[in-house]
C-alpha cells in the first residue's frame, strides 16, 4: 500500500505541475499577445503621424516655393503665376476640408460653411478672392485646424489659406 500512496502523490504532483504549467503558459501567451497588440498599435500611430508629417512637409515645401519669390526685394517675381498655383492647390484642399467639416458639424456654422463653399467655387473657376474674403477664409481655416489639430488636411488648408492671403497682399499694387 505504501507504493500506491507514493504513486498517488507523484500523480498529484505531476497533475498539479501540468495545471500550473498550463496556467503559466496561458498567462504568458496572453501577456505576449497584449504586448504584441500594443506594439502594433504604437506602430500604426507612428505611421499615421509620419503620414501627417509628410503631408505637412509637402504643403510647407509648396508654400516656401511660392513665398520665396514673393519676397519684396525680388521685384521681377511672377506673382500672378504664384497666386494661380496656390489658388489651384487651395481649391483642391478646400474640397477636402469642406467634406471633413460636413462630417463633423463643428466648429463652423452652416452659414460659415456655405461661405467656404463659395470661396472654393471662386478659386476652382480661377476667380480671385478679395483680401477680405481671403482673410475670412483664413480665419475659418484657423478655427477648423484649432478644433482638429491632428488632421493634416486642415493644417494644410490653414497653411495654404495663409499663403494665399500673403500672396494677395504682396501682389497688390500700392
């Protein structure tokens, strides 16, 4: 009988070891899965930030290429061409910004959103905005970008609206 008791104890120890081992393996697998998911999420967030940075960089590069020739000491700068290029880019980004604003329903009122649509239509048809309209468009873009600071479309819209206003002011004849 003593051998049977020792065998039962061994079986109990082995089965307890298997159960504990299974629990430890399960816990390790869950922990590894959580860490893997967190690393994947961080990677996705980093990629999203990188894409936003890339969009900002493209917009800033465009702005610098337009603004540098407009500096006042360069009297022979082709301002009409610069305004035309920025007008085209601004018209395209306004479409995206208006679409986002329609989805979010903030911070602009319907009347303000309609003004943006009018500005976009004028720009798309190669029409000019007055300085007052360009200032209004820039203020609306500032509010949108302030409300959604991580959205690269709205940051690009603000930068282009600011550049467009600067080019309008620079190209005005005294």
